[in-house]
């Protein structure tokens, strides 16, 4: 049984939340977490880089001059990669870098990423997060009260336009809703700030 502190928006600890072992497990699966992060990185690549090889450029295939007797270096066709306007050696071609990650593996990776944040004391549960109006100063003050001064992932239980607008000007803060969380977003941020409702939602889904 893990114990996670719950804070209010003023940065004061108000209670402790008990997290069962069934919710996120007891051991961080680092191999699975790495596999998930590599897959998410690969899936972000466009793979559209392309250059022309000597077989793709326009030009005659005639040998420029005879092999011997001219005093020049040996030359083949004008398409060779050592001449200006020729093709590229080891030309790049369009390719798909995507890696498939089954749904069960994605969910397991998310679960172990959250567990790693809990064990590293990098997960903060906040209660009563409400933004009546979109103001960046409110969100900046919240992070200051919770002593979060590094890259942070904020997880909400549902979409909140005011929270999003209050956070978008903070460079190191990323906002996601609980059902859209993935292992890559969690693992690549130093801190994870999650509302109490979103935490309960994740514990219910994982359990």
C-alpha cells in the first residue's frame, strides 16, 4: 500500500491518499517503459526525408571519356555522386518509422510510469483546483505554492478551458486529461501534478 500526500492550492498537505498495489503495481517495469518511450518517439517521426540516387537523377549514362590515356581521373557517367549535379551516395528514401504497441502494453506502460513518479516522490495530488477565469498568474502561483519549478505534467479529470488557457503561457507545463495520458508524457516530465478526481479515475481504470 502506497501513501500519496494530498495538497490544497495553497501548498498545504491536507490528507494522505492510499494507493493499493493493484492500482499501479509494486515494481517499475523499466524495460516496458523504455519500449513505450522509444515507440512514441519513433511514431513522431515523419520519415519524409528523400534524396535522389545516381539512378534517379536526369543525365546520360555515357562514359564521359575513355578509361586510360587522358591523364584525368577515371570517370563513369555524369550521374556519379562525385560530380556536381550527380546523385547522392547512399540516398535517403521515404520510410515509415512507426512501431506498434498493443493497447495492453500501452496501459501497462502508463501504469508503471505513474508508479515511478509515486516512488520518486514526483507525483503531487492537488485538491480543489478551480480557475474561475483564465489567468496565468493563478497557475503560476499554484506551482510556486507546491514548489514545482521544473517541467510538469498537469492531469485533469475532464476538459477545463480556463485551466488550459491559464497554463498555455507557462513553458514547462503540459495539460492533459486523465484518459489521454500516456507513458511518454509522464516519463518525459520531471513532475506530475494531478487533481484528486483524475487520480481517482486512474485508480479506478487501472484497478
